[in-house]
C-alpha cells in the first residue's frame, strides 16, 4: 500500500530499526532523503554505534514513521531511558529481516529497506538503501492540525544528540542556542500531558549531560 507522499530532496526524520550484532531489535533516529524512485540515502556519524553496526553487519532496515517525539528522545539516549525501551514492543517484518516498532507506540507507517551501498566520508558514512516495501501500520490515520510544537520536540532530540557527540565549541554553542529556543516553544505553546512529560524527559537528559544549569543561567 503506497499511502505516503514522499518528496525528493527533503530531509525527513524517522526511527530506523534493525537487528544488532547480538540479533536483538534496536532503533535509532536517522534522517533520510528520497533521491530517486525507490532509493533512499542516509548519513551516519562515524563515532556512533549505528555506524559500526552498519559497516560490520549491513542489516536490513525498517524506517518507522512516527510523530511521537518521545520515541526520538528514548532511542537517542538509550542508556538514560532503559526502562522505557524495555516496554517498547517490536514485531517482525514479513518482507525483510528487520524488526518494526509496534503501532501502539505511535508508529503510523513503515518503509522497509535493504542496504545497497555504503560510501565512506571523512566524518560520516553515506548509506544508500533500496525500498523493498511501504506499508501502513493502521488502515486509518487520524490527522491533527499542524503545530510547530511537535517539530520543536523532535528537533530537541536531534539537538541534544548533536551536543552530546560534538567536540567543536562553536558547533556546541550553535546547537545549544537552537535547543534553548525549541525548549522555549514547547514550554510556552503547549500545556498537554505529552509536552509536560516530554520536558521532564528532556530535563533528565540535560542533567546527565550536565547542561541543565548552562541553559538556565545563560
């Protein structure tokens, strides 16, 4: 079922799931770009565990489509959110050898892929994927009016990940400022249980990264 509108040249954010070297399901947030019919490209930092897994094992991959921002934070900081990960259910794909994050966690669709090529760059690898199947997690998708808040929640997870891995002071400063702005948007424009819980999770990450005082004082 080809139910998605995927435009070429746009960087999308999603959760890529695969079996790791221990044959256990795992997932990680990765951006992806459609570059042609049934072709996807991803860039992955070399100093990441995901890069090592891709180079060593070349696993089949499920791109899990979701607008649940908590999943991005949970899988960005697996050690901090071990308890949350233990409660996430995976299901087997019928097309390829890869696990899907179950629909009840807020996943609405899947792009099932196989690795075609891995190109080495100075600080990253570029992975080319072939799309083997696209499927909906549910036959009915409830759409909510667009809100900047969800985008900033997902951006927050991305910025925290970059800050935790970067060494360049100017780059860290840049993403810290972006992070502060995204947190401001979430705080000021959302008062739901989801947003409040998400901000608590963000604070937990900030404390682990020893960033909380810096964001409050600067």
